[in-house]
C-alpha cells in the first residue's frame, strides 16, 4: 500500500516578486478528479487571505460541481466542444479581468494558451522538466524542480511557492464538496428512500477503456454486496456507449442492482455522499468519494496509484494491480496496459471484508445521524 505523499519542506523555490493575494486566477480546465484536487488549494488560499477573489477557468463538466461553492467567486467556462471558439470566448471573458497571480496548474498546450490570455505580473507554472506542450512559454515564474509525487502534493507546491500554509503535512487537506442547497438535499433523501438497504455505488466505466474493469466481474460483486453485506448495488456514471454496454451486462447478470447512470455530476455527488461504501476504478468519482469521506474501494492498474490514487482516505481499500508483488515501483506516470484484468472478484471481496471490519459501523452511524 503506497504511503501518503507529503510535500518536501526543505526544497527551495525560485524567488518570486512580492505577490498580493487579492485577485487570484486558476487555470485548471480538466476532469472532475483534477477539480477535486484543486479544492484544497482554494481552501488554503481563502484561509490565508480571506478577502481574496478567486476566478477559476474550467470546463462545463467539473464547473457543474464547483458552481455555487462559497469559496469560488468566479467561474469562466472553457467549452472545448466549441472548438476554436472556446478560446475566443475565454479570451473575451479574461480581457476585463486583472490578477495578482495566476496558478497555471494544467500543463497542456490549450491551458497554456488560456494562461497567455490572462493579465497578471505573476503566472506561476510547473518547472521546465514537468511542463509539457511548451507550457513553460506561457508562464512568467516556475515552481522549483521536484521529484515525482502525488498529484495533490504537486498542486500544494504552488502554495509553498507563494508562502501559503496548508494542512497537507497533517495528511488531511480541507475539502467541501457535495449537495449544497435544500433542493439537492431533498433529492438525495428521496433517492435514498427508495431503498431498504444502505447503498453501494459502483462506477461502471471511465474515460479510458484501459482503466475499466470487466462488467461481468462487477455483476458478481453486486451479488456479494447484496447477499453477504446487505447493501444495495447502485450503478453510477454517465451514459456513454461503454457505460451503457456495461450497464446492460450488469443488470442482466445481477438484476438486484439499480441503475442511476446519467444522473449528472451534482446528483452523483449526492449519491456518493449518502453511500455506505463506493467502488470505482481510477476516475473522478473515486476522488470525489475521498473528498466526501465516503469509504471507496479503488481498482487501479493502468495508472500509478502512488501518483493518482486515494490521497489521504481509503488508501487501505485500494486494489493495486499496477505493481507486481513486492515491486517498489517509482512515482512516474507510466501507463501499464492490461493490468486491470489482474484484479479478481476475490480481490474486491477481500476489500469489502476490510471495509466491513474497519469502516462499516462508523459509516452507517454517520449516515444515520445525517438523516
């Protein structure tokens, strides 16, 4: 089991000019998991400079999760579905804004272009070795070079460079995610009320087939959840062709499962928030469950769990098929193909037993108290 990654307090950062933390821009337009990992930075910045104004450029999917959050003052959408017009739209929105510092957390070329559209004396990005797609051309300053570590700790390096304290050293970053308003809470209560058992959401597929687990094995896990652990399997995710295909197989072989595919990201957060345990391959809902403090059994083989696995919670429930037995593999983000097939139903069964021993009582008590 990989140990939690923590920032190295002994390293140095190239000198920055005095930075006023009043108007802060964040460029991170990627997936849900990345948005989850940015939230502890937002917490730390607001705690350090309570009056700061945070503008975040991100895509519509994760924006639906972040929108309405009390610590995020301004959202600028980058809708990549609009092609080149997405860049035009973002540039127009950014033209009227001035920042004291911009955090360029995403290293792809499209993010570099968006960073170039921002007006700020300090555009802080990754060091040259870690910046891809010529991204360092679009920033004015870089964080210090550093060996590989968990992506969450990489983001904390930006806070370190700015002298902003954070709680990563204690292994418990601050997250607040989930259903935030009365209507969403009411929907959550109504959704949960249709079941006579605590729910166990299963994320049936991801954005990459190489990260998926086989639906036939998920179906067998559904039987275990129902028969041995007294839990209601609930299928969650979107309605992409692979997700719909997996849904068909699972419901055919495990008819006790309930499908909530296509519920939308905020309702997915509500489902995870009300779950006894979640099960997920490496995709955004896994990290969302960690942030919500819902125990989650993670299945990882294609991606390196030391880099992108559960950060500070549920690490003991991770099924790690990335490394070989006894392998002390590095922190590099090297993809390993055909590893997910190594994960057996018995592997997941063992983690469910561990969940029952270590988490079940406290989790069910917390869910009962929240009703």
